[in-house]
């Protein structure tokens, strides 16, 4: 019997007692020198070198964080910029993370119509069986601009496979308001998208309060009040909150994303963990060859901050 | 000296005397048997078999259409569903099309914020120099939901490299209205996106009438009147019109997309050309092993229909 995505996610969150999500955002100009050198010796061209380095770097991060957190979120763009060699590295990083027992959310923000959307769903939504898709993620981020009907092939595939999607509802970039705040009769566009996502999540889940569907939402944590409103508007929707750490916000700002049990949301940090060795406050404390220790400490401090300042502190 | 994307595109349109754009949408269940069998003999697993078949199929189409049309549009989703093997096939198909002198528009509908958007731009926007990106396209389709600021890394890369982008403005799927028609003070969301795209195109082009920028728009041809309004709202924006053929519309419906010289728009057909051998009205006329002749005839009839029913008939 297949287990729903939200149930698998929440089991993982409860097991690790934290909703901290570690992003995997490899950037060539910030990788530790030892990783680059090892990759250079084994590669025939620059794309392959960088792809090998990305794979190695992400696998080391997975080794460090897999005992600590329930999930990781590889960012597809960084791999795609290396072409097919990068795509192969992404496949391998996803496989490696799943073998380490992590939930994998592929951040690729796909969206298209009809059979093309189904193509993307089949590419990324493996769900419970890692053999079911080449990029064998548990969940995928998805863009709603083309219309609510274009989310259906993703949702159907997710339901069939025990996978999940996170629909972009509200982003935290400076220009997010330019289209997302377009307002019809006091309803902003992102609120309309949120209502549509809640409806889809209810259809996919049982309708009882506290039950989450396989249809999630990405909600940037720019204003805590806005986050609270969106949490209330989408009671059956698991949230993915980016922007912890590098984008500025701390755990206090994301407290409203959780239900009383500390469930219903995962909080992402990417750069702040990946390149902790190269940034404040860890830079002075760790030499470049101690970068994995910096990853570990940054992850533990994020977990502690979330536990101390949000309902996720109630996780048993 | 680098040549702008719009100038390169229009030179190609004038050389071929048609704005017909052939989509490359390989679907395993519709490929000619001979292609499948050849690929199966050369492959170690199903993904690689399908990737080899897709590559072979698309290269044959390119051989047939490259003397006839200015541009092709590979659909990334179909390749991605085969994982890294499919991504390698996509790279090779793009290279092959460029060597055949075609403009290549990669239909991947990417969108993200800041440095992540830049990652996608670097992955797909090679522009004038095919060595500049691994997926060496001339142009890329882009999703605007995250905000107008998130288009900037794409536009900057496009300007630097003589590449182009096509921003999704109006799509033709049944549920397109669900978010694109959200209306603030009589302005629908897609009209707001159109205004933003026009502004970006003007900044990238010289402002003179009849000059097009590197920022294009995807406009579904559901209603001819809507298309005409969008053409008027975006006088500096090259349009990409999907939906000819398989989606239902004929050339009469897209006539309003062009300027008086027959420039400013390209008209896409994918399935109707790729699988012409397997559909009306060509099915009776060609045996399966004559599928390339069906591609050729369907392309020529599309070109004729556009020439007879739109200002593109004025192309010299």
C-alpha cells in the first residue's frame, strides 16, 4: 500500500524532530578548493569537471546533514547550466540523498500544458518508488502561471506515485509584487492561486482538519503576517518556506507557518548552510578544509533556532 | 560585432520567406517503428533507447525542414523525462539544428529568482556563439510569475550574447483564464505582463517603430481579436504563436500577429508536422516508412497557408 507524500514527509519530520530543509545550491566560484582539484584531475572538460565537483560537494553535504534533517532541496538550475553532465550529476545527487533516507524536493519550478506537463511530472515525480522517474525526487516545485488545469497532470502523477508538488504562490524577491499582487475585488493574484491550491490539496487529501494533501505551496517569508494569512487560507497545504538565512529572515518570522503540532511547513536554507565556511559567523571559526564542520554547525544552529522560536519545538 | 536576436531571426525569416516554426516534440508512442528498432539495437536501457530514438527522429525532421523554415522549437519536457540521457539528446539536437543554419528556440518555460535565473540563462542562451551555453539555443521561453525583476538576468544574458527570450504572456489551454484573466481596474494580468514585456523590449531595442527587441512573448492564438490587441500593445516585441495545426487554429486566425512587412511573429506547429504520417489528412497518403515525406508535405502546406492568409505573404 502506497503512503501519501504528506504522510511520508511528516513521518520524516517527526523522526528528525525538525522541519529544517537543506537546499543544495552548488556554485563553482564558492566550492572548497579540494573539491575542485579532485574533480579537475578526473575530468575531460570544464562542464564535466564542474559536474563532478557539484556531485562530490552535494554528496558530502548529504553525508553531514542526513542524520540531522528530514529533507534536501537540490536547485536544478545550477546543474542544468552544465548541460547533460550537470543533469547526470543531479540524478546521482537525488539518488544518493534518497539512499541516505532523505525526502528530496527538486526545485525546478516547471510548468507547461497538457501532455507536456505530464512529461515534466514523469521526469521528476518518482514518489515512493525511486525507480519510477529518472530524476527520482519525492516532490517538485511547480509554476502556476499557465492555469490551474495545467497543474492537474502533476497532481495526478503525484497521487499515483505518492509524490508531492509545491506550487509557487508567493515569492520573496524584490519584484514579487509586480504580478503576484495584481488585485481583483480585494483578492490579490497570489491569494487566488492559494485558494486554488487549497482546493486541489483538499481533493487529494481527506478533508479533515490536520490532514495535508500532496499539493503544497512555496511561500516566501517576507512578512510574518502575510505568511499567517496564507497558512490560514491553505489549512490542507504543506508549505515550503524559502528565505531562512541568506535571504535575511530568522525562525521567529516563520513561526506562523506551522500548525500547533509543529507540522505543515518546512523551512529552507541553502547558501547559509552550503557555504557556511565562507560566510559570517563561521568564517573565522573554520579553515576552508573544515567546510563540512561548518555545514554541520550551521545546520544544527538552524535546527535549534527553529525549535526555540516556532511550534516545531513541540515535535516529539 | 554581435547581431541582435531579432535581427538574426528576421534575416532568417526573410531568407526562407516564411515565419513557420517547426516544433520538435518527440513522443515515444508515436515514433516510426524503424526509428525505434534502430535505437533499440544500439542502447543499454530504455531511457537511452528512447533518447537515441528522439535524437534520430529530430535530426531527420531537421534534415527535411531546414531548407524550408527559419527556426525550430524543441520541447525540453519530452527530453527531460528520459533523464540525463534525454538532456544529452536535447543538446545534440540543438547543435545539429544550428549547424543546419536554423534558429533554435528552446521551449523550457524556465523562471526563477536572481542568481538561479542567471543559471538558467547561462544553461540555454547561447545566442550568436553556439559554444556559449551547453544547451546552445538562440532563444528560450520564460515564465513571468515570479516578477518582472526575475526576467532581468535572462534579458541581460540575451543582450550580451545576441540571444532572445519569449515570455509567456497568454496561453491557449482551456484553463488559461484562471490566473491570466485576473483583472485589476480593467487590466487583465496577461495585459499587465504584456505591458512589462513591451517596456523591456523597448529598453533592449532602439525605440523606433518597426524595431524589435530581444524580449519576445508567447501568445496563444485562441481569439484573433485578442491577438490583435496584444500585437498593438507590444509593437517592439517579437511574438511566438503556438497552436497552429494540432491545437485547432489555421493561418487566418494568426494574421493579426504580423506587421505590414510580414515580420514580428513566428507561427508554431509541432504534432501536426512531427506526426503528420499518423494523422489526417496525410495518413491515407503515406505509408509509415514515408513519414519524412509527410513531414515535408505538412510543412510546405503550412507555409502556403500562412503565405496565403497573412501579411507574411508579403515577405520578399
